[in-house]
């Protein structure tokens, strides 16, 4: 009897894990086993791969190997049309299956970093995460995602893997301030892959000095900058930051 009960519990856990993975893929379309391991709170990706293989046999997901220049490859797992059909209870727009032909290395690594940020940011707090591609906005500068906290605060998420010019950041700052004034979001959180890039990015913003809006030059003040926060994936992983501390730029 005990073996029967343990077998039933094991089957139930397996189904729950399958549903968690499909639910994540419904919103993200595709991902890497390492990200799913973070999402499920598992130390190893091997049990994740086992579950993915089970879902693959069901026709719910498919695996794509992406070649990396100078050798090697990366495994990407994405949801199929069948997986979408058996996962959602009602029709949802902007839910699409993985299209391997539309994957590029640059966008792929950016997307995976953004997924990791999502998992880490939502790990200890209840909030909604909306990819900007699924939610059209009126802002000229569209962030990568919007995180809505339980208290209703809307935080624009920017994943920054490479630095832009100082002039471009000046334009981006103005666009974000306008979007904030329009009520599209309350704060802006920049996330870099590592601490060094996050620090350099922060210095870029602190040294903007002045910017232009509608042909007029204005001084960028500490009040303007107080709506911008900067962190990195490693710091998020170590739980070094709390939400209210990210916008402090001093």
C-alpha cells in the first residue's frame, strides 16, 4: 500500500512539474533548462530535462539546438501549438509556439537573461510580469517588460547587455520620464549581466548632466534620477537588494 501511495504522489508531482513548465512557456514561448531549474527551485537541471523529455513525447514541447560560433551549441526548449492547446483554459492572444527560424544569438541571450531576471525578481514577492511585446504602450521607448507589484507599483524592466552612447542614454532618460508622467510606469530598473557593467551603466546616467525635450535643454537633477535603479543578475541571485532600495542612486 505504501508503495502505491508513494507512486501516486510521484505521479502527481510529475504532473505538477509539467504544468509549471508549460505555464512558464505559455508566457515566454521558449527557454533553457537552467532557467526552468531556477523557476522550479531545483538545484539541478537534470530533473527538468527529464520532465521536458516527457513533454516532448506528448508533443507539447520541442527541442532546438542552436550552434554557437567557434564551436558548441545551446539547447532551447519551446512550447508547440499542441502544448498551447492543452495548457490554457481559454483563448489568449499573443500566445505563439516556438519558431526556430526567428531565433538569433543576440536576441536569444538577451531573452534568457531577461527570463532569469524575471525568475529572480518574482521569487520572493507576489507580482505580475508582462513582456512589453504582449502589451502595446504609447511610449517611444519601450522597456523589455513591466513588473507590477502587489501594491500596484509598475516598474519598467530594462535588460542591458551592452552599453549605448551617452547621447542615446540621454534620449532614453527623457523618454522614460515622459512615460512616467503619463502614468505608464512608476520606476525604471536597469539590470546588467554583471556588477561591472551595472556600475558603468549607472555612472553613464549619473553623468548625463542635461537633456533635451521638445527642443529645450534642461538640467537632469537628482529628483529625475531617483526613478532609475541599477542592479545585476548576480546581486539579484544573492538577494542583496530589496525592491525599495533599487532606486537609490547615491
